[in-house]
């Protein structure tokens, strides 16, 4: 029997919660405090949105993929795939404040302008610290959300509230893999007696993600190395640099990654998705033969759906994005990195359950992870 008690015991108490907010904004039973999901009251309801939408409740990923994407487009390592591109925003003012090339900001802004979406769920922060989730309906509101944070706000609580209000009918969602999976579970599981208006979700923009960090821990770490009020940007370069970069007053402070990894959220250790496989477009930092000094100004984009392809081609046609050739072998490197995250998640789930054949929330889809 499913209930909030089941969600509490199967997800929160086992350290699987991602903090995505899919269970919030629906009823007063669930909330969030500094990125931590909190169950305020027990509920004996045998079915409900919180269980259906949670990305860490059992999910048949194979069936969900085939419901939304043509089977022939699905690559086992990175999910639906219609192309890989290297891009950056053509507008230098976007690039100046953005993470890497600013492609996400430029695309969301274009999607609003061209009617692909009429609002967007985004995350706004101060240099990557203490983020909050917002609903943006204008270009200036989108630009105010440029940059990234490694803390995890409950963004989908904002989406749930917007869907409940039924005011916007083509809402875009920008999120990490756990969030985008939850969004597709929403799209696949409307409740007949009280529809969640999931048809009002217009597009999904995924973010490549390795992991998120403990909220209080990252604040304390930043304070040890910089003035948090002056931090304008944070990033994690390729693994060979083994660092977290904090940009402060135009300079950069490098923090050894050994200080950072103990802050990784427990739920992130069980995530098998690096590239946000459930999305129309998935965007991350570029990797090419030119090296980090060049790559940090560019993005790589995976096109996953026809709607995503249409928006990207419109961005090319209107000069919103600049394109360059993807690195030879770039797709294979991306697949290898993604597969590495899947293997780590599978092993951690086996350690958690104590059984090699029990992959926890992945069990309905464990055939996708055979051989890992």
C-alpha cells in the first residue's frame, strides 16, 4: 500500500530523496527546509501525486521512455538522441552572466518569445548560493536566473503550484535529471478525479548533472574560502583540475575537490542519469580538444525530441546561438561518462539493498542496467 508513510520510509529515511520538490506544493503534508524535504504529517491515502511523481519511487523507465520517445532514437547510455551540438549564446551580455556558454538562457528566452512556452520554472541564486525556484514569464526574469547552483531547491513545488492554478498552458521546466524524470512522471500520471493539468507542461530543458551538495555545507565551504556576498559564479572544471571554482570580484578561488565531495547529497549517489535523459533538450558544459579555457565558454546540447530540434534550429536560423563542430569522438566520450555514472549508481543501490538483483527504485527497469 502506498502512502506518505511509504514515501517517508522508502525514500527519505533511506537517503534517496533528491530534493526535487515533486511531492510539494500539492498539499500541506510535504515541505522543504534549506533543500531538505520534510514530511510534516502522515497520510494513509493509498495513492496520490506525491507517490506517483517522486523520481525515487519505483519507476518503469523503459515504459516511460517508449511513451514519449521513439524507441529507435534511444541509446542505452544517454537515452533519446537526435543529435549532439556545441553552442553558445550569440548575445555577449547573456554569456557574461551565464554558466558556460549561456545556451540555456538563450533557448528559454527564445522559447518564450516564439510561443513554445508561456512561462518557465527556473532557479535563481546569488552566485550559486542559496537558490530559489521561480516562475519566469518575461525575458528579464529568465536572464535573472543565469548561472548555476550546486545546492538543490525544490523547483517542482513551483511547477505544482503553477499547474494547480491553471494560469499558464505551456510551462517550460529547467531541471536536473531527477527533476526532469519527475516531470515526465507527472505527464504520464494525471489523477482522473483531480487532474494535475500536466498537459500544461510545454517543454522540458534538462541539465547535465554529476551531483548536488548539502545546502548548509556549501554555504560554510564558500565562507571559508571567499566572501559569500561577493561570489558571482561557481563551477566545477573537468576532473583533471580536481577543484571547485568560486569567482569573486573578477578573480577565481580554487577549492580542492577533497573538501567538496563529502558534501554530496546522499540521494545523488543513487542517480543513474548524468545527461537528463527525460527532456526535449539536455544541456551541459562543452568538452572538446580545445581544452577547458575554450570549453568553459561553450555548451554541449543533446536533442531528444522533435520539439527540441525545432527550437534549436530556430535558434540557428535567428542567430540566437552560435554553433561549432562537435569534437570527433565526443559522443563516445559522453556515453562513456554517462555509463560510468550508471555503474556507480547501480553498485551503490546494491550496497543499499544488500542484494545484487535488487536495484531499489530501478527494479522495474533493471533490465536496462544488466551487465553493470
